[in-house]
């Protein structure tokens, strides 16, 4: 199944989520092994669907990404047997939902500190814009977003290059994104030079079809100074896996609320502490 059809499945799943499990006790009885939380609302529609990312009850991908502030390479698999993992994808110049995605992780960090389970979780925020999101930029972003890097349970991960970012997000975790640059011309007009991160079918660019992809841009550009903005369209995806490496939630196509994420993580933490 190609990327667009997979994305359509996600949109269908979201549309039917409000009624998917009403009265479906058999769905709960057939939950996958190794999970703590009950099936997500869209589980009946997701079963058997070919999706690019892991879903409820599937293994968390073992993808290695450099830590932005050290020489260490980090993978969710590093924490199997010790910590539950919550991972999301963002870029600092995003003006759409990226702040919400990162803020959800911050809210989990805050709840963990307040309730005494900071050592039970690892929060991973992976930038898809490594050229711009340098360690210095990410440090400032952490300060702005209220991330407590001193807690040792929140890590910003930074792929080595744009090509590596594509490999990490699309081939590793199963997200989708593409890049476009907006060039600044002397006459004040702007021309978008789209540079997709992967092949487009029939030579056409993909458009946001309501499946949870979004874009954002900010000031900045290449060394020549002829770019005044850069935008990434990408899937809003957050993966939550328990410490056995089994996915409890794949939050997509729309970002979950912070209380929802905190509640899900708290339930799993408390289960493993019993």
C-alpha cells in the first residue's frame, strides 16, 4: 500500500473513532498481548490495515538517532526493561502543531516529577530539521518550552543530516514528511521551490488531505541568504511504548490532549509498579 493510501486509512480511522468500539466487547477481549491500556477508539478500523508506523500492540521501532547534546546515539530499544518511552517528531520553526506535540511531552515530564516516577519514563523529541535545529537552537527551544533537561528523562534527538532525518522518520518510525523552501526575490515576490523528501506519484506534489500532516515555517535559510523561510509538511505522530517495547498508543492523525497523554502514561506506570 503506498503512502497516500496509508494516510487515507488514517483519516478514515479518525473519522470513525467516536463510534468504533461502542458495544464491541469482543474487540477488548482480542487485545494484543503485552499491552496495559485498552484498545484505542479506532482499533476496530486499524486492525489489519497496512500502516507505515507501528500501532497498538506492535513493537516500538529500534531506530538509532544521535543525542543533540552529546556524542551518544539513542534508540527506544535502549530503555526496554527499564523505562516507558514517549517519542514525537517536530522542528523548532514550526508554527502549527509542533509546540503542542512537544508540550505534551513536557506535561508528562511535569506530572512524573510531581508524582515521583521521573525515572520510569524517557521522553524523546526528534527534530526533522537538523540543519537549522543545532544544539544551540534546541537549547533555546527547550528553555522556551519549559523542558527540564536536568531531569535526565527528556532528550532531544538530532539526525546527522536531512537525508538521515528522512531515513529516521520515514523508514524508521513510519512517519511522513516533505520539505519546501520559499525563495525571496528582489521584486518582493515569493516562489515556492518544493523539494519533497520522497518520490511523488505521477509527478505531482502531495497535498494535505486532512490526515494529520501539517507545516510551519520561520525565518532563516541557506548560506546564500536567498531563502527567507522553510517549511516541512509532516505527520503528527507520537508513539508511546511500555518498557517491554510494545506500543500502547500511536497518537495520530490529530495531536492528543496533554491530559489524555498524561493519563495514558500514568496508567501504564502504575500497572508496572504494582
